[in-house]
């Protein structure tokens, strides 16, 4: 009996000791489970964030590439348009173009005769009725009206004050106060006013004063009419 009591006491002591160990504080170098989870999750979160940034940058780069391609196509198209009107070079550098694409040189500046009340103040470009007319340079439309012998006339005023007159038009596609870019359509060739056939009578008037030879003005701008 005493032997059994001693064994029972030993078991109780062992159980008590085990219970005591389980209730004591963890060792200083032990790592809590939640800490391990955080340490594992942190690198994963950083990797996901980096992947997201890479995707965003790739998407941004793709967008920029598409925009660049679109601009290149637009420049090629604009370059072709400008070439149609006598300008060959960097499209972004275009400042002056010819007023129409298909034409013949007819009555020149300074001529006299029965067709004119005084000296011919412009340059005539013979062309088919309805041939598009374009702005020789960027500027503002300052007049659109019938002007006696000039017929239907559009006046384009350039930033330096030079007036460019487009006369004898059939119709116009701009209005007073409108800003137009170089090579932008402004109307069509006609035979209104004092005219013997469809043509463009072009006048160039620096500072809105007396006219100068339009061909010389165009040549000085680097074009070959």
C-alpha cells in the first residue's frame, strides 16, 4: 500500500511539474506564431506591390507608345498634305505653303491693261472651279464678303499684320474671327466679280498696306510656285 502511495505521489509530482512548465513565460529567443505570419506576409506584400507597380508602368509605357505611333501617323499624313501645297520638310516647322495644289501661273503682279482699272495688284493662279484654297500661313480671318471687282473675297491676317487676299471665290468655309492653321482649307476657286474664268487672285499686303508681289513673297518663304 505504501508502495502504491509513493508511485501516486511521483505521478502527481511529474504532472504538477509539467503543468508548471506550461504556465511559465516563453523563452526570450522564442518567436510568437503571429510574428512568424507577419514576417512571411511582409515579403509577399512587397512582392505584390512591386508587381503592381511594374504592371502600371508597362500600361503607361504602352499608352505612350500608342500615342507616339498615332502622332507619327498624323505627322506622315500632315507631311503629305503640306507637300501637296509646296512644302517639303519637318511638318512641325511649316510656316508658309502655296494657296492651292493644282494651278497654272497666269496674270502676274504689276500688269496693266484693259482687264484692270489700275496695275494688277496680285498674282493670278488659274485653276478649276471648286479647287480647294488653303491658308498660306496661320492667321485670323478678318473679312469674308463680296468686294466689287474682287468678287467673293476672304482676307487672312497673319500675326505680323500681313493681309492675304483670296479673291473671286465660289464659296468659303471660314468666318470672320476664326483662327486657321497653315494649309487649313478656307474656300474654293471661283469666278465671281471681275473675272474671265475660274482662278485665284492672290494679294499680299504687309501691314495691310500696299500690295507686294505674291510670288516673290512665297519664294522668300522658301517655296517654289
